[in-house]
């Protein structure tokens, strides 16, 4: 799965292998962050390149190992890979960044 969205100026794109919605996507949607999903067979590199071209601020990649570990791999626009982090921490960071932008 590959999902993306944006809330004001903050954009999020998440990806996971499989076809069911992943918890970070549901949590972000519940907090008014627009998130869309892409279950296509497009190669990962092409999805990342497309997200970069669209200037998506935050990309979340959720593979099988990430799901088992309860983590999300984070990539930032012009910041590259940030490593794997716990799902709850990632969602909290995104929501905090959005809240800061509103102030």
C-alpha cells in the first residue's frame, strides 16, 4: 500500500505491502489529515520519485518487517530516509508539526 495526503502545507505519503488499511493511515485520517492509498504494482523507487516530484513532505513506508515490529519507515522531502520509528511516535510527530504550522 502506498498512501499520501496533505493537511494545509503538511503532506504525508505512506506505503505498505498488502491491501488492507494500515493503522497510521486510519489515525491520520481520524485527525483530519488527508491520506490516499495506492495499491499499484509500481516499483518503490518510482513511488518515492513521484512523491518527491509532488513535493510530498513526509513519506511513510510500511513493509512486512515494519508491520511485525509495529514501526514505520519515514522519508522526508529533501531529507531522505529517517529510519524506522514506532507508529505512535510518527503519528504524534506529524500531528505536532501540523499544529505548529497553525500557530
